C-alpha cells in the first residue's frame, strides 16, 4: 500500500507541473448556481454546458425562487443547446421548489451538517447523484470528499490506482480517498479531468505525449 501511495503522490506531483489548477475559492461562488450548472452538465459537453448556463443566467436570476416560478418554456429555450433540455427543465424546477420550500431557499446545510448527513440530504434532491453531491460538498464547502466523474474514473483505472474490477462510484471514490490526503482531493479531481481531456481520452489516448506515461501500466493501449 505504501508504494501505491507513493506512486499516486508522484503522479499527482507530475500533473501539478503539467496543468494549471484553478483556485478552489473561484470554482463555486454560490452552491445553488453550482448545483444548477452541474445538473445542466449531465451528459453534456463542457462548452454546451457553459453556453446553456450563460443563456439561462441572462434570462433570469439563478435563484430557487426565480427558477421555481419560471415558465417551463423559458428554461427550455435557454437549455436547448445542452440536450435533454425538457427533462433538465423539469428537474431544475423541481429541485428549486424543494430547496425553496423545505430548505428555506438555501443550501447552507452543506457547510456545517455532519458530512454523511449533508450528503444524504443532497442525494434526496431530484437530479442529484453522488457526483453532483460530492462536487457541491468539495467545491463549495471544502468538505473532504473526492468527486468521481467519467474522466476521473477512466484515468484512475488506466493508471492502476483503482482496480479494474471496482466498478461502482463509491468503490472508486473510497479507493482514491484512501490513496490521497483530503487536502489533495480537489487537485486530484481537477487534474485527472485535465489529463483525461488532453491525453487520456476514452478513445485513442495519446500515451506517447502523456506526462505520466512512465508510471502508467496502461501506456501504449
Ligand atoms: S499513459 Fe496513456 S493510458 Fe496511461 S494515463 Fe497516460 S494517456 Fe492514459
């Protein structure tokens, strides 16, 4: 285990030198906005997520009250570029209504409620799966969780940090959380995504140019 932890640390250190890491304080200015953006991003490319979120923001304030009261067609129109826009509109309206009515219009519980309880509360919301819950907890509240998206999942397996037979979200998350210190969770999440987008793509990974190829058991796949 110790050598695995050291290898995991070396990989992270190389990635820190290869990609720019955003400041965690800049990635979440408002948990509700982050939640809506993350719902929009589901099964959607980053560029289209950004366009849809900007269009929605230009039409109405991104607040629980405003979205709960908005006409479906106004939200749909803004989200059209993101795909699955009708379904996402229903989810967004529903989540906005619940946060408004049950949580007093705020997501403040993510900061202070015991971690597992806060996670369960988020998971009870429509459209919120483990990844979305963990993004809110880590990005907005600095809680010690490591969100696993499709890139983090793929990169972790190819690098041999997570065994190939561990397939479920919780299994991948807990393995990575064991390997890394909580203070590194944000960097691991962001830098594995950067590696996955730039080199370790789902199809045709660019292993020859990958900065961690010397440490990767899958190099050359
Ligand atoms: S060497 Fe190839 S498979 Fe390994 S992390 Fe880099 S791109 Fe992915």
